C-alpha cells in the first residue's frame, strides 16, 4: 500500500492534514477498485470493477509536476451501491499512456447524485473519500 505521507499534504480527501501521515491507500474488504485490465480510449478510462458500500463516485485526481493534486479532479462518474463493472470515467483533458492519476472512491454523502467537491473546511469536501479504517480506497494509477 502506498503511504500518503510520501504524496504530500496537497491531497484533499476529507481528513485533516495532520492525519495524512497515518493513512494508506488500497482496497478494503467492503470497498475496492480493481485496475488490472483497465483500458483507455482517448480521454476515457474504463475500470474493470468497482465495489462501493453505499452510493458514490469514482474520481480521478491528477498528478501535476510529479505529485498528486487532490484539491482538483479531472474526471468522475457515479457508481451505485454494490459492484459495478466496466466503469467508464472521461477525463476533462487529453490523456496519454503513462499519465498519472489518483483513482479513488468518494461517498455521495447527501445522496443527491451530484458530485459535491465543495470545500466545507480545510482539506474536507462534502462528498468525502471512502475509507476502511485508515485505508483510503484509492490507487496511484498510470493511464494505459
């Protein structure tokens, strides 16, 4: 698992910046993102399988200057409670093989089916990241 401490404090995942050093990224037992076999057609990435406990979002945060930038997102798609297969996410900019993203889950906290990436306090957005314990459900991922 990738320790967020090495990713820097620019990440915004619904937790206080001081807690970032204790968080890792990966899959959980109730929530996961399976990337093996992912594909890309133009700016659209297709993720083979996503499981979320509750309704939410599969979100792409970009890397900029070699570091993840969690304060912005470049693509998102709604995923309903349960397992979803072949989940397509279109990036709002051109994508080349090897472009890096953080692919992660965010919960649709207010159940309005609109991605609310609105800051409610420092490092915390309305539709917050999905965690299992100290594991944030997400992965650093190079586009195929």
